[in-house]
C-alpha cells in the first residue's frame, strides 16, 4: 500500500519568504507527526496531531512555525518569514494511533538562502 | 545530559561481523524505538519494544527496563546494513519521541 508521502521533496527559498510543506499520511492513520533534522543534528520533534484532539505544539521552535491537519488526513507545515537556521530536512510520520509504530515519509529538504 | 544516549557514535565493521549498538535513557519510558536512516535520508522503523527482546531477520533488539538500556544487534552484517541507526523513546505519558543522536554504521565488504 502507499506509504507516507511528502511534497515538495526539495525546496529552496529566500530568507524572509513563507513556505508550506505538505504531508499525506497513510490512509486510516489517526496520528501524524512532524519532525526536523538539521544538518549534522538528531531528529527533533515539532508537532503532532491525534484524531480530532488539539495538536501538541510543544516542539515548535518559534511562532513562525504552524501546522494544520485538514479532515484528519493531509497536514501542512507552514514556516513564515524563513530564516537560514530553518534549513533542515522536515520529516512527517504517521501511525495507526499514538502507541503504534510510526511510518516516516521521505522528507522535504528545505534550504533557506 | 541528553535523555537518550547512543554508543558508539560511529562504527566500522567488516562484512560478516556481529554488531552491537547501545542506547541508554534517563527517563521512565512507555516504549523504545529503533530506526534506520539510509544515506538518502529515508527512515524506516525497525523495532518498537517495551520489554524483552524482538527479532526480525538478522536484527535483534533487546531492552532492560530496570537498567534503562537497549541494544540493537546485527548478525552476519552486510554492506547494505550501512546506515544511521537511531534510538528513540516515548517517555511516560508523552506522545512524542525523544531521539538519540544516532550511530553511523559502515560495513565494509
């Protein structure tokens, strides 16, 4: 079956511009996670969604970051007024529920010039 | 001190060798994950465990809850096993994972 997909796979933007990253989870997965992996760094949790519950935004690094999940499926991570330190690979994962195995997408490589 | 510590940071082995990667954590956990990240960046979940041992093919993962320690073993290693192996924990009632810094494994032919 189809796995987690993300788009775009690569994004180059200029400092100060807004970007939107998209994640399509596995169908039927109620939990969706966003992570970030900066160059040479480990994975860092950003936000997760579980069903219709309020999302856990505790990992978002600043108020320039926001995410939404429409209809319990597709999610969009938005970064406003991008900075060079936002350059990273942004990974999305989904799972059947919060305690099940997470399946990762291929990631979006973001480069802010 | 990071909540999740992995060792070694880098590991080079010859094809066929038995490999062990270690993960120690400092918090009470509800589950521990082992992930594999290939050079292209894709991440695959290998194991999720909360007690005992799991085996899948040449991979074995063990966890000792009392000692707050887990190991990932690879038997009869192969160059295609070359990847970054990441340990991650879900602590208590938290929903998100906390990740170790990863172990870069290189298996030489």
